[in-house]
C-alpha cells in the first residue's frame, strides 16, 4: 500500500476582505495578500523536497513526482491549492508554517485546510480531490469557529476602514493591524510589480498606475463615475468534473494530475491574455488620442484588483466600463479556444458592470457587480444558450434592495420592462437582446454626425414617451415629424422603430440612459480589430 496525504487549501470570506474598504489601496493590498497567501506563501511553506521550480510564479517541474518528494503540488487555481504529502506529519507541519505566517502578515484573512488519507494504488485521485474540496473543505468552513476579534477594552479607537481596534495612527487616521498589512508599502509595491509582470503594456507606456479611486479620472466639481467590472467564467466547474470523470481509476492517477494541472495553467493563461487585451485597448486609446491621455494627466484609468484566474475584477473610469467589459469577454472566448486544454471549444464568461459615483461605498458597488454577473448567467440558463453575456446598472443615487427590486421599481411600467438587459455578447437567433443590437442603437444616438446628437430636449421627450408606451411614442414621432426611430440590422422584430417596443420589452431606453456614460474605445483604436470582427460586432 502506497499511502499519501491529500491537502486542500482555501480561503473564506475573501470578498469582504478585499472589497470591504472605500480606499483603493486597501482593496489592492487585500487582493495581493490573498494572492501571495494562497500561492507564494504556500510554496515557501512546503518541506524541502517538492516540485515547485519558481516560488514567485508557481512554475512546477512535471518530472518531479511524489515517489521521490516530500510534497507535490498538484495544482493551484480556481481559489484552491491541492498538494500531495508523503506523511501526515509533513502535512501538519506545512499547515502550521502557512497559517502562522498568515496570522502574522495577513491579519484578518481566514485560511481553511483539509487533509485526507489517500491510497495511490487503490483509489482514484480524481475522486479523492473532488471529495476533499466539496465535502471536507465545505465541512471545515461550516464548522469552523467564527472569528470574533476583540473590539477593545478601556480607551480604544476603531479603525476607520474595518471598525476593529486601531493599533496605530497613519496619516492622522486610526488603522487596525489588518489595514496596516494591506496598506504596507511592501505589499503595495509587490502588487504593482505583479501587475507589471503580467501586463507589461502599462509599464512600457510609462503611465501612472492608479492607487486611489480619484486617479481613475475624477474631474473636480463634476459628478465622476467609476465602473466596477466583475467577470466570471461559465461552467468551469463542469469542465473540471469532466476531467475527473475521464481519469477515474487508480491507474490513471498520474494522467489525472497532468490533465488537471494543464487545465489550470491554460485557464490562467487565457484569463491573463484576456485582461491583457483589455489593457491593450485602453493603452491603444491613450496612444491614438492625445487629448484623452492629457485629460487623465497620464494616469492610466484602469486598475485590475483581482486577476490571474477566470474570476476577474477591475475598476476603471465609468465611461469605459462597458467597452472594456465587452473586450474582456471577447478576448476570453478567443484565448480559451486557442488553449490546448480546451480542445478547440471556447469557454464563455459573464460580466457585471456597476457604474457608481467615485466615492460610493465600494463594498456595495462590488456586490452589485457580482449580482449583475449572476443576472447575466441566469439569462443564459433561462434561454438555454451556451455563450457569454453581460449586465450593467447605473447607480445615479443610492442603491436600496436587490437588483430585481430595483428593476421592478425603476424600470417596470404598464407596457412591460423598460430595459433590455442583460444582453448576449453575440447576435443570436434566440433573442434580439444582445450587445450588437444595443451597441448599434447607442451609436445612432451618440454619433456626432447623426440627427440625435446634442438634441437633449428631443431625447428627453423620447425617453418619457417610451415610459408611457407605444401610443405615446407614435405621438412623439408625429410631433417631431420623424418617420421612425433608429434601426438595428440585427434586430429582427417588426414595428419596433415606430413603437419603441418589442412585445413587453422597450428597445431604446437602455441606449438613451447610457448616452452620457459610454466612450467607444474601439473607435479610438480602429486598427485593433479587423473588418470581419467589426461586422460581427455590429450584427451585420
């Protein structure tokens, strides 16, 4: 019998840990601490004989296997790290080293570790990994003792960001140990270095990387908006399960390790390429439009916060949010299709874009972007479509209630739904609610050479007519002597151009609402796309 110990590592409540502050530096620092705690610190806590070649990048030596090692990292990705140890003592010693470091250097971050004995010759490793992740780790999370930090005795002052007891005054503000760790100059510099290493275009452009939400393009004296973009891959878990089913015997254990490791690495490469494409688009716009770059005073108005896997979150200037979200989804599809582990079948993703004022509570903005991403996934499920989709919301005032409640309250009228969101990324025969349709209609309203550009009173009157239903829209057209509203070639519904509605869905309201919140970065960088891509994007 050849017995090993399978160890799985995960974190809990990382959304609150990363996004719980209204200071971008602390969000960035929280993300960096999660990244190093689940990767670099894991590797550095391993016993001497292991298969990690580079502690910073996590590069693995596939020729070094458990037979001759104290520990073999199977894979690190998707929020989990899975390791095989030769003995339980080695696994427990590793756990002690890792968790002590997390307590010291990342206070507030909660790490969960589960161990399971495993017989290499009699058990399928794929089944053991699945059980450890879905059962053992889940049970550990559920049964763990909740963290109840002491909020202070005697004379204390709470941290301005976390509400925990402050341990020091920094820049005239009381900060806790957790906030100090996130704001530490070393952590900030490490995050910037990792960003530059993965997305070298930023450093090559010599632009300033934002460290504050105001650096994303706020204009003094004006209402400035940022976009919080959260994207998540569709059905990644199903692909992992398919690999497990393919290698479900003890004789295939080594094949399973190679397959799941290859898939994890392919997914990370694809997501990084997709995010790199987003940076390319923003950088290309800066290079092509000197006025745009000067407006931002050479501060790059985009900052990834969570990246390196299919779960990606970045913030940017509000008017670039939709352009960059669409670019990410397009690039993610293309990158996965060219990765061998995906066997020529692209992976899809969904994105949620929350447009909020610069100093809006960031935790709430992030939760909204997550809810919007789930809304897009739900649309795909309801329509039975395998593809990518996105949803967005402009928070012009405070947000109260769920997304469903907001849309019922603000976007539901007697005729039906004012919004077409969420939308598919590609044109489809299933529904006219897709990005090419929306983009074409929006472009008709914001085109500087079009009849609707800079006609605020007419657009405002149309918006109110749309609220009142098809009859009011027809009256609007007669009053302004307009034959019909803008048309979209990809919208195969009769009569919408004279009624403004397609059944119980309004066709134009979303485009009108987005007019002041959208900059088409792709028009600034015409060379970034070929003619066939343009035709597909516009639904032609």
